[in-house]
């Protein structure tokens, strides 16, 4: 690989790392396994970068490598994976590809908007999001601590996800104007 190709690869990977990590989390439960698959995807991409058509976006190529590695790893360690069929993989791929086609709309833009939107939520809502998505606690575990029913926790999380999705869309649209 030439020095120019190496720098291009590094730049493209930095632009796609958040997307790739999110993509892997869509299929794999264990964060450590996600990290391993992320690294393995980059190593495979590095080795095969000369085969990559540089006139095409890197994201779909990386996701293809990641999905194949995920499927192979799932056969070996089924308990760590949320195994899905090709139909679900196509839906996830389509959703990610749709985001990538919007001008000025990148994963970094969306992550920045998400952080801003979460920061603007009431403290109670922020805490619920942290408990569920950062700490990985189940609705049942949260309900024991809060005294709320698990169904109530799930409904609140559903509403928060909807609120955050609308907030992100609004912030990204503001950035584009």
C-alpha cells in the first residue's frame, strides 16, 4: 500500500468509525465482541484496500466486511450475538445508506446532535437513558430500583427515543440551512 493510499484509508476509516461501530452493535450484544469485530474489520479492509474501488463510498464496503465477519463469528459464539437474517441486515444497511446520502449529514453530525438533545432532557430522563443504554440495565432492573413497572419504563424509553429522534432531525436540518 502506498503512503497516499495509507493516508486515504486512515481518513476514510476515521470518517466511518462511528457508523461501523453502530452497525456492529445492531447485530452483536457484547461490547467486547463489537470491539473485536471492529478491529478485525479494519484489519481485513487494510489488507484488501487495494481491491477497493476508491470511486465508491467506503461505508458499504466496510459494512459488507463487518457483516461477513459477524456472521462467521456468530457460528462460533452464538450466545454473544443477536443473530439476524439477511433481510434484517438489508434493512439496517438501507437505513445507514440513506443517512449517508444526505448532504452535510454525517454520523458525527448525528452523534453531536444526539449529545445535545440528551443534554437538554430533564435530569430524570437523562438518568433513565444512562441506566438503560450506557449501563445496559434492563427495564426490569430499573423498575426494581425506581418502583415503576417494567412496562412503564419501556414506554418512557420509547417516548424518549421518539423525542430524541425528532430532536436530532431538527438539529441536523438546522445545521444544513
